[in-house]
């Protein structure tokens, strides 16, 4: 039976899983220290970060920031 995907708010405990997703990327998420710094900073400044998990393993993540910026970007 296939396991279901769960989406939930990310925490700093998810940093290793987020980093693993970006293992081959050339971005701040690919380095464990940078990933921790970026994740912590974004969580503290109001970004919304969710992770998708399957069987407790992080398999995806998304982030955005809610704002009252006018169209077309808000």
C-alpha cells in the first residue's frame, strides 16, 4: 500500500531533509550550514515554509511570504 504525503509547517529539525532535496543544486539550500541559516532567518521573518513528507522523510518543500503588496505581485 502506498504511503500518503503529509504537508506540514517546517521546523529547524527539517533542515537535513531540505538540504538533501537540494543535494545537487548550486543554491544555499545545498549546504547544511547555509540551509540552517536561511531556514532559521526565514522562519523568524514571517516566511511560510512547508515540507512534504512520506513516511517521515522530507520529500519536498515550499516557501512563500504573505504580504499586502498590490497586484500583480500581491
